[in-house]
């Protein structure tokens, strides 16, 4: 049953509303597969992803989904949950330090 729920969720358009609104999501793809394009419906954009590629986007803002794959696609997803940062304002700038 869990696998069925995972498959249903995986292919539906969604926003990751529990991701922090001021951060990015990083998705790294592993495996041997064809297909699995990442679709951003509002942007009318389909991105063909390949093995060992990564993409970064604001998953709490952009509606997205991926298409079915042929083969085995594994994903490593990095994100920050909205409870991890208590900041109410957007970041204004980054401090760069040379080493």
C-alpha cells in the first residue's frame, strides 16, 4: 500500500509546502533510467534529467512533478523544513570570506 501511495504522490503536480519558503531544494538523480522529465507547469517547462545530474529550485513556490521512468531512478533530495529556520524576513545579502 505504501508503494502505491508513493507512486500516486510522485506523479501528481504539487508544491512542497513544508519546505522553508526562503530556501532551495536540491534533487540529485541516480540509477539507470529513461524518461522522468521534471515538469514545471506554471513555467510551461519540461527538463530532461539524466543520471548523476542535479537540479536546484524553490520547491515551495514552483508547482512541479516528474513523468514516469523506464528503469530505476533513485533521488537524493536536500531541503530545509519550514520549522528549521525561524527567520521571518528574507536574507538581504551573503557575507563572502576569502580563504
